C-alpha cells in the first residue's frame, strides 16, 4: 500500500533495515515474549548492532547523529510489523535525549554509548499515582545529605525497570523548593541501589515491556548521579517528554499501518457467496477511512519530529497534536481490522486483538487525550485555563 509519507534515500534505507530485522524475528516472536513475560533480548541486540537504537543520539557518543525524524522511522516501522516497542521510546529516546541535552560530559560518556548500541537500558521514572499530569505535584523527594542526596517516594506505571540497569528519576528537590515554587531535580539511580524495590502491576497489556510500581526508601545517591543542575529538572524533562509524545505517535502510526494492511489482505481473500468481502462498500469504506486517518496522523508525527529537530517553539504543540491524532486513528484502524476479520479478529494467529490494550494505553499515556485538549484549548487557542 502506498502512503503519503515520502522517505528520503536515508530514511528508506533505515526503514528497509528495520523491516528486514523485524521480518526475520516475526510478530509471533514478539507476542510470545509478551504473553509469557519474556524479553526480546535477541531482537534488541540485533537492532543495536545495526545502529537502529541510537539513530537520534550524537555520533561522538556512539549514536547515528540523526534526530527525531530518524527515530520516528525506526519506531513506526517496528510497530508496522506488529511490534509496538515501549522500551525503545523509554531507554534510547526519553532517557537518551535528556542525557544528551543536559548531562555532564562524564555521564554522557558513561551512558549514551550503551543506550545507543543496546548493551545498556535505562527506565524513566516521573509518573506518580497522586500527581497525574501535574509535575509540580510530585511527592518523591530528594534531600541533600552530605555530598549527595537521599531520595524517598514512589513511582507508578514505570515500564521495563526489570530490564534496566538504572532509573532516570524525576524528583522534587527539597533544597530548591518552597511553598510557592516546586523545583525538580533528575538523577540516574542504579536499580540495584539499597532501598529501591519494584513490584509488577498486573495488566491486560500483551507486551514484553511490563509495568511496575517503584518504591524508594531513603535511597542514597552521590554527586555523580545528578543530571545537569539541581533544581532545573522541569526544563530538562521536556527534552524527553516531547520525543515521547512524538514516538508514541510513531508507534500508533505503525500499529495503524499494520491493522489496515491485515484488514486489506483479509478483505481481498475472504469470500462470501463467491465474492471477496472487500468488494462491499460496507467493508471497503471503513478500511479506506482508517487508511486516510492513519496517513494524516503520520504526516502530523513527521512534522512534529521535524520541528523538534530544529528546536522550533512549536514543537510542543505539534508533538501533542500528533500524539492525539495518531492514538485516536490507530484505535479506529485496529477496531476496524478486527471487525473485518469477524470472529477471526480475536484469534491469536491474526495478531490483532493482542495489540488492542497496548494501543489503548496510548490514548491515556504518556499524556491523556483530555490533557492534550486542555493544552490545545489554552495554549493554541488562548481559551481560559480550566485548572
């Protein structure tokens, strides 16, 4: 199927490399690991070896020297093969982008090459059950103690910490905060630190990347754990949050492509009364509409990535719009693909129903549909604040 996105020669080469690796492993491999709680270490290693995990990271630290536009190609193409990969968004994208933009030289040299080649993974810890989308309300607190900090609190719905060497942790900085101003600091905290524990959250999501609650009970870190300057974490964190929104758009664009492709294939070969069901407008039109919606969302995602790569002030707005458009379009496309298959849409061999909950998650995370609309209403349209 043709699409509206026209790749450059470089992007086409990246897409073809991703597709070759994804096809060699197959969606069955990915889903089997998700069902059994296994990891995708072999696939991850292959992607790293091919330079497809650090395409957006600086060359001097082992990356490909590209940007979000290249990252979008990789993440979308994996999802288009039925592999929506949350750990890609978290470790090299969110964590790698924050470290590349704000970490000191020693921390960059310690972490970025491993994140780029896949030999090391890092989880990201910002979400808390009582803070929601309000980062100013974080309760996990770092307090100065001698030449380091003591951190206490908890984080919620933290992906893939069981696979990660460290947690990039966003905290309320007690020494830089007061009743009116809540300052944040970010730390790299090893996952084997005394006082750090985590517990899996049982969910309906079929994915190799599980979700966890993380507990921090007087976890001590040294000066070398601080990312950039203490108290400047809010500005730093958006170096990772906008890429997260953009790459969630890429995941959803890929899932949508996968869903439409499977629906088209089935509608062509499935016959009722000697006629392919795809000949009927009741089947064909909803699939065509899903394709249109997915292509529009892919354009929005590509545009957001391009704005981010040139540090445009409009990148935040574009990232939020892309995330919203893509997550809504992907859910509709997936639902239509399942409907086109009839009862077979729920059969594991077709690889559709297993994608439902991870795609549905994207409507809520990393920022909910409602909060995106709040942002657009207040920031883009200048309407009065609702909160």
